[in-house]
C-alpha cells in the first residue's frame, strides 16, 4: 500500500514557495512602477511646488551643476534679463521658473532645459 502523506507535504511546500515567489514579484513590480511616479525635487521646483526662494535655490543649484554655468550669478541675471522682456509678467518676476522650464521626453526619460526668450522688438 502506498502512503501519500509525504507527497502531500511536498505539494504544500511547492505551493508555499510559489506563493512566496509571486508575493515578492508582485511587490517588486509595484515598487518599480510606483517609483516612476515620484518626482525629483528639481522637477517639483520647476512646477512651483515650493516657495519662490526654495524654487530659485533648487533651480540655481541645478544650473550651476553644468560646467557652462559654474560662475552663474542668479540675482544679477534676473535683474539684467527681465528688462529685455516687453510683458509686465516677465519684467516683474523674481522666479527663475517663469522663463526657464524642463521639457521631459516620456519615452526616453530624458529632460532638456528650455528658456522662454524675449521677443525681439520691431524697430521700423
């Protein structure tokens, strides 16, 4: 006569192992897909989620991280550049994010720095 108790025990171990594996795969996928929803601070600064001082600090530190803008003076830049704009909105601003923004490519997760430049004045 054949005893099936040991085969049932092995089946239970297999079921537990399969459940354990599925459980961790599920949570791994949740963390992988869920982490894409978390925005880094620089993106939040360009979206204006902080007060204007913190937004400017984060954006300035992001800009000075580039080798082209190492010696960048943000306060002087804002005072000089806003006089080149015609619209009052741009002439009165004290936030960097009004003129500068980040454009993110969804497919490659690459972000590019962009600038809203002043329109040239017609001198006819």
